[in-house]
């Protein structure tokens, strides 16, 4: 059973391409960069969390906003995502995320609405808007394992997503992108994003992976 649970009031999933050299610079040596058509793939999930708590315990839970930046990789033959940065607007959640999930956390500020969001982190900004409805992407970033690095080791974050109350594909318009350039490189974002409302969120502390035997 996953330890922590809450509800993502609003969630946005963006995917795009970046130069392989820019993406590879963020990876530990035991991860292989996964490419499509000569480009590295990246993903960004932005959400506003409501009432994240230890499952089964009473209490109001934690409310916060998060942006998780990922690079597509292959680990021991399996497709996965590697977490490059986790932007959070709560000091308590940053401390918890660093200690339990081993995320590379950053202080951030968010403005989230149904028609777009603005993220400010590390002195840079990502501002996007959403337009007309479009077909959904074939795969959610949450469908692959999530890996992080810490203390010279590789870890896997147990993660699950519960079906959202509403899921729609929307046209994506990027108004400012200095945050993506500073985090993973100059991203060419896909022309559509996935917008969700009321998705369940489940996760547990990171688990250390065993080194692959030669």
C-alpha cells in the first residue's frame, strides 16, 4: 500500500523534445537516455495538491503546488523517467520531499488556473496557456517508473495515479520558457497538453535500487 495520498485539484502534463546533450548532462552514468527521432524526451507535471496525508490517519493534510521535471530514460532495459527537479511552494513539503522522496527540490511560486499556469523557480519562469480541446496523448508520464538520484545511488519512487474526475487534451501555448531552458535545456514543447481535475495521488518514500550485476 502506498503511504501518502491526496487529491490533485488541478493537474497539467506537458511533454516535449530537447537536445540529447542537454538532457544527458543531468543523468547519472548508469542511466541510458531514451530518444525519439534523435531527440530526448522530457515531461513536466504541474499540479495543485489538496490534503496530502499519511493514508488512514485523520487530519487536514497538506495543501501545496508542485512541478516535477523528468527526462525519459532506460534503466536495465525498462523505460522510465528520471526526476531532474521538483519545484514546491511549501517549505514543509520541500523538507519532506528531500528527506523521504529524495527529490532535488527547489523553492517556487505558482499561479494555476483552468486556462493555464505560471511557474517561477530558480530566477526563471514558465508561463503557458491552454486553448481548444484536442485528442489526448497516448501515454501519461505517470505510467512509467520514476527514478531519482541521491547519496551516489539510484532510487525508485513508488507512485500511482487514481483516475481523474475530468481529463482533457488542450492546445498548448508557451508565453515564457526561461524555467524550462534553465532546468533541462531549450525544450520544444508538444503542441498539446493534458489537463486534469480531481486526480488521486499516491506515493511512498523512495526505495534504493540494487546495482546491476555485470
